[in-house]
C-alpha cells in the first residue's frame, strides 16, 4: 500500500462513505446527556434528542481533484450489492471520468457488506477500476 501511495500517489485515491443527515422536528423530543468518566452530571451539557428523526442517507467521495456528485440513497432502500452497483457505483463511475479522464485512480471504500460482496468486486474488476481490496 505504501508503495502505491508514496511520491504523491495519494493524490489519485478516491475514498468514499455514506452518512445519514437528519431533519429535526419538534415532536418526540427528549433530553440526553453525554458524560465522560471524569465528568460530573451537573457539569455535562444537556442535548435535545428526537426519538425517530426523519433523515436521508447520502453517499459521497473525496478526491484530491474535487468531489463527484453526492448520491442520495432512496428512502427505505436495502443496500445490497445489486442496489450498490446500479444506483451508486454506476453513476459514480460516470462522474469519475470528469475528474480522472485517464482512469488513473485507486478507489477506496469501507468494508460494508455491499462493498465487499463478490458481485460488487466483480463489477469493479470488469470496469477496470483499481481498488483497495476489503480486509
């Protein structure tokens, strides 16, 4: 890995992840405190939390050449290999050509089940994507 990334090779790495973004509402609030072992309850800040906030999942990536377009995951979608390949990776690869026209990048993703599934890895291999193997 070091040999691939030394001498500026890191500039060709695309790393990706997905995150939830929550929309706050005023119903179902509760108070929550996060207290470390060294902290007293009276000194800890109190946060309002919503029991079941509405949210969206967004898949994004970071590159030295800039980001590709964020991909919003469909509500209640099951992120299996098929969904990940068709709804995330295919649009991502189309947009990646804009940032890396000579296809000289290394793709990094975490080891989520859909990311390390055999059909996903086969798709990346067939598309001639250089990627970091999941552990």
